[in-house]
């Protein structure tokens, strides 16, 4: 049995009438990358803020590194590192100054701190920029500095809130490589939120899918995909309602048929073999298929299966986040 | 990870956070220069232009049919000045008041830094570290106090260069005392303005609060004129205003103008103690998201 390092017990946060996090229960094991996946506003950041003792739960509690977040927040803070969603480094100071400031806040003696800061800046490839003001850094550099800053205390658990938000694909991959390195080289437990499905799929050991404050599923990416139990055939037809009736009655070996948004999703074993039979049955009843695809389950499918909608529904609010960021950047300069 | 030596005392992080803000100050030459130039302008332009001393002495009156010797006019003027301000040297009187004034203006800025820290996410980061919540506030108070005292020293230097004269028997302890009075007032005022900013997220309302309070605080004190010259309704307000007491202490110690130093320091001490205590208690409660 693996050691549990985070355990939430009916963790709940209510803002006025909005139940942001609704009695969630989960466990995170020692040394794993735990992905917290969900759209914006699902309760990811609220959960991370409660676990990192910045926000007080309305109800329930959590045990982090053996300490209760409500009764013993000081010990929790000493044993964790946090990379918040916003850039939090002091822009008017250099990268080096920021590292040393963090060390001071954790009470790390100067000689130890200097050595460690050097090593960490090396790891995130910022040694060349250490003596430059943070305001001159690019987005990727800033994110790397944020990660280095939160590692100065050698935390047992590292919390990252959307570490790749707003970064280009190449930088995103680089950030994830650092995260993997932390897990492999230091045995650190990583709790990371994201709304990029592919990232969770590729890098997380286990994933929790959260939506509207509730956890809908937990498991390894493979377990979650296996839940779907087969391939997905997506159809667009001239008469969807009739087609659904025909497919669920006529053909055998079909696990599930339902309409999601503007297409029919059919869950089957061996999609390649079943597809022709389905087409034939529909044609016989005078329904024409206008579009068809067969996919092996991806996290995208899993997400849709579990939440009943696509992740890209949230594109709009992601735009808002960027707009907010831009405003903030302008305000800073 | 375990057993690592760490200095997690009650005060840890205090100096780290104070030096962080001081660094921002002395490492950006423009801000430093501006903050030095501003008090110089005040003392040089305002202090020298508002020369009440010159108004009462050295003028000659030409009233028809009446010949008053110049010596008598000067003596009367001097006596009026002495009665009103406790000294014949109005520039020195004003310069001593300027010290409190610059401390007030600098301390007021303290609230802004917490608003910016919140907006730029720095506060988010600080709150996840094991630094005691109260220390975040105390560090900001310290930073503000240090800046204020540096500014006051500049004003004092410039005032001396422009002709401010001290009491004849002045000694080092008098100077220390004057700085102690300014320290206490700055401590209290910084706490007050930080407290008002604890929950604020936008800097505009913070600016509005500052503008609402700065001139009234200045003009309801004895910075420009003594309390006994004030209308009756204004006097009680002047007696609540901490500036009145720091002016009293500084003038008493540096210029030898009679004042009750015990009351001055008692008031300033209580002012600093009470406001900083409230600030720290509020920071435990409100320094969160």
C-alpha cells in the first residue's frame, strides 16, 4: 500500500450562494503526479488554495503531509511548495533576489540558500538571467522562475496551479519536463491542476476530473479510458432521433448510444468491424449518414463521457483569462 | 528534507520582507531621486516664501502725524512672534513642522504597497509561506518608517543649509528624542494606512483615502500656526491630531519652544501601540483571499 500524503475529508468551500467545492474526497499518494482536471470555474484553484492554507474551508478539512490544514496550517506551509496561477515574483527585483527572498521566508540559512538558489536556477536554465530584473523576463522564463522559487525549501509536495496556462507548446513541454524531473529525481509528490486534457493524459500518474465543485472520476489515464470500454463511433445523419432508435434496436454488440451536442456517439467494441453494419442498418431505413468517424478513446472522449460536454466549451472563459492577464501586464509596465 | 536547520522564530521573514521593499526603493534611482527632491522643494519654496518673521520685523510703518522709531516697531514685532510661535525664528518653527509633514506624506504611501502586492499576486505567494501573517504587515510598517525617517533627515539637512537654527544648548539626546517622536508617529500612521488597505484591491480607492486624509491632517495640526491661534471648534480636533504632538516634541527638543514632552511622547507612544496592534490583529483575520 502506498503512503497517502494528501487526504481530503468532505472538503467544501461556499462563496455566498456559489458552492465552489462540494464535499470532495480524494487521496494523493507519495511520489505521484496527481492531475486535477477540469474547466475554468470547476473549483480547481479553490481546492488548491484550501490545500495550501490560503483559503479556509467552509466545511470539512484535509490532511497534507500528516498535518491538518485547519488545525496546523503552519506545519503544512513549511512542508509544501506552491506555484500559484498568477506570476508572483517581485518584478522590481532580480531573479536571484526573489530566490533569496523566498529562502528568507522559509527561514533557510543564507549559506544553504545561496547554494540551493544557484542549483535551482541552473536546473530551470535561468542562470544567465539571475541578475536581471524579473520585469524583463518572458512568460516562459517567469514560469520557470516561479517553479524554482517554490523549490527553495525542498518541499515534499509541490502544488502547481495551471503551470502551462498561456504558454506556447514548446514551453509547455519544457515545463512538464521539469515537473517530471522533480518526481523522478527528488521523489516529490506533485499536485497539478490543468485544463489541457492532453497534458493530463501524457504526464499525470493519476487524474481526478472535477466539474462544478464535484469530483466525477479518479484514476490513471488508462483506467479512465478503459472505462469507456471500447471505441467511439461518431455520426451525423439526416435524422438523428430516428437513427438512435434504429441503432439501439437493430445492431448487437453496441454498448451505448447517445446524442452529444450535434452528433450521435456510439460506444462499441471493435469499432472498425461494427461501423459497416451500422451504416447498412441506417441506409435500409432510409437515413443518410453525412459524417462519420471512429476513434480510440482519448482523454477528450473520457471527459465528454463523464461530464456530458466538451472541454472546448470553456474556450470563451479562457479568452477572458488572457484578457485579464494582458490588462495586468499593461498595468505593471 | 527533515531535520534541516531552519530559523522559524516568531520574527522570521521580518527582515527579509523589509529589505525586499527597501531594495525596490534604493535600487530604482528615479523613485529615490523624486522622493528626495520633493521634500527639498517643500522646505526651500514653501518654507522660504512663507516668511512671517520678515513680515513682523524690518518693515517700516508710515502713518501720517505719527512717528514711531523703527526700533520700537521691531520690538513689538518680535514680541508678537514670541507670543505666537514661541520663537522669533518662523523659518525654524516651520522647518520643524515640515519634519512631521514629510513623515505624514511618506507614511501615507505605505497602504499602496499592500494593494499592489495583492494585485500582482505577490501576496498570494507570501501567504503560502510559513511567514507569520503579522510579520507581513510589520515589515511594511518598518519599511515605511525607515523611508519616512530618511526623508525627514533630508528635510532637516536642507533646512539647516537654508538657515534653520537650533536651540543654543542642544545636544545629541535632543536629536535622538526628535527622531523617536517622528518614529512613533510614522509607526502609527503607517499602521493606520496599511490597515485601511488590508482588504482593498484597487489602488484608486486607496488614493482617494490618502487624498481625503492628508491635507486635513496637516491643517488641523500646529504645523503652520500654534493651536492657541485656532478658532474654538478647531482646537479639539488639533488636540486629537498626532501631528500636533510630534510637532510639539520636535520643536521642544530642537528649538527649545516650551511644550509638555511627557504628554507628547505618551500620546505618540499610545498612538503607535494601539494602531499597530489593531493592524496586526486585523492582518491575522483579513490577510487572505
